[in-house]
């Protein structure tokens, strides 16, 4: 009875390799297969088995212990050659066959994986590979922009888009800082949007009302208003933040403001404290 350690080999066979030479002279024979030891082959000359000590081998070069004549017949049997490889049968490798060092023995990745790095995952019991980009947690797309340290003069008591032309960052190039001053993210999700505007009267002590608002696709979705009544001040900075659903294709967000002054120009302003900013980022897991 034949017993196997591990899975039983496939029931396929390969004939033993052998050479037969005639018409040779001298002591040298060129083998059809490379070998590394005299014990890898059995040699017969005229049906007489040769002792290992009577010949040498090096790769395909066999050197006999005596000279041949053309009538001699040399036969070589390859006994140390690997005849075939057999793949394990499907699902035959289990925990006991895998070394415990298969993971711990590998080189550790000492950095955040690249987006195209792949991991194995079980998808409802089916083993699949997946890019790291699908698994990583990221608050992107995200951006923040501000006005330069200069005034944007606006019409009094008029809802006006704020020109946030200086980008602090823009992870996915989703913010237009030159024409529309809008954020159009390319990934659908819920976004935390925030803005603040330093509303100001060019003439000191003439600011009455300052408003900051957010608009989605041109429609106001939230606003914050400062109204000082009959009193007038130099400037005020209303602030707004809001969570907004964006579809990742056509939805966009803009920031508007309104300034009411008693005299002089109405302005959106920014100083070294960066008081006039507009930003957003995607919320993870929402």
C-alpha cells in the first residue's frame, strides 16, 4: 500500500530520461541533460554497468575511465532528475501547512501604503485583492482659500460672491480660485463647509450690517447675520459652518456676503489674521 505525506500526487507520469550513444571515440560523452553529480546517472558501456569511480561529470560533460571505439554502445540513465511537479489540489492547503512566520518573517512596510498597493480581503467568503485606495480613511477632497490682504469693494446692501482667490490648499483641484470661486468636489458625500468674512466700511464707524452665507448650486442653504441696529462700527466678521450633501459631480458650493454701511464703500476685507476664509472637507464614514 502506498502512503502519501500531504496531498496525493496527480495520477500522471513522465518517462525516465535516458541517452544511448553509438559511434563515439575517445573518453568524452555529451549528455542531453545537465547533471551535478556522478550519482545522478547510471552508465552502461556495452551493457556493463560502470562504477561511479570510473567516470566524472560536469553539467553535460561525461568523462569515462577508458577510451571508446566506434562499435561501443554507451547508455545513460538519469536517476537524480526531477521528473515532474504537481500542484496541490484546490483548497488543500490549510493553517497547518502554512508556516506561522509567513507574515512576521516578511519585510515590514514602514510607510503609509500607496493607493495602488494591494491587500487580500474576503468578499463574502471569496478571497479577492483590493487596492489600498478603497480602504484608506481620508477627509478629501478638501480645500481652504482666502482673500488677499486687500479689499473687495462691493455694492451696498447687495448679496455678492466673495472672491477667495488665494488657495491655502486644494487636495484634489476641486476649487476654482480664478473665475467662479466655487468648490465642486469629485467625490460624493457629506462635507463640512465653513466660511468667515471680515465685513467692513471704508469709512470708520459706518458699518451697520454684515452677512456671510453659503449657496449650493446657486441657492442659499445657510447664513449668519450681524446687525448693529442704529449703532455703527468699523468692522465685523460673521462666521458660518454647515454640513452639506454633495453628489461628487455637478453640485457646487459658493460663499456670498452682504455689507450695509452708512457712508463710504462697503468691503470684504482681509488682514494678516486671515479673517476672510472659505473651506470644506469630506466627512469620513458619513
